[in-house]
């Protein structure tokens, strides 16, 4: 009786080990398959977002080689680095927000009690800027021309401005 009890215990123990081994080997295969699916999905999502970002930045000085080459003049002393120009131009335009009448380059006169200020700026190429502005209540956009003068100062000119209707 004692021998048969040990034999049954041994057989049960072997069966439990076989089932445990099968369970964990299937679980590992399942997790590896799930990992591969998630990784593929994330790579596809990353590629999609990268494509959308490149499309969104198509009209930007950072991506436009023709506009960048505009600043590389024949004389090496007159070369303007666009990487430094972008924040410089943005800062100069935003400095006009401190004017008590509002930023003069929004192309709109003060309507209410608040002045118009520029919030966001995107430099499109070697000549144009698009900017978003508001007075806290009314929003608009402006298309500007900018020029890098011989003394390396920046001048702006309003090309067109629009206000969105109040909602």
C-alpha cells in the first residue's frame, strides 16, 4: 500500500510538472506574440506621427533648404545662420507686445479695452511669418514680411491680417 501511494504521488507530481511547464511555455509564447504586435503598432504609429510632423513643418524655415540658402551670401562675412535667426526674429516680433497700444504688427487697431498681442509665431521661409494674436476676447492671424537689414536689424511689414468672428 505504501509503495502504490508513493507511485501515485510520483505520477501526480510528474503530471503537475508537465502541465506547469506547458502553461508557462504557452504563456511566454503568448507574451512574445503580444509584445511583437504592440511593437509593430508603436512603430507604425511613430512613422505616422513623423510623417504628419514633416508635412506640418513643410512650410518652415527649418525644413526649407531654398530659404536657408537665401541667407548664405557669396561673401562669407555676410552669412546669417538660420538656426540663430529663427529665435532672434521671434523675440524681436514679440518685443512689440509691450507697446501700450498693442503690437503694431497685428495689422489691427485696438478694438476694446485690451490691446492685441502676438501669441505664436511661425517663420515660414526667408521672407514670411505667420502669427496668431488676440486681445483676450478676439482672435486673429497675420501674415508678415520680414527683412534682415544690412546692420542685422530686423524690420517687419504687415502683408495681411484677419480677425475671427466672436463666438
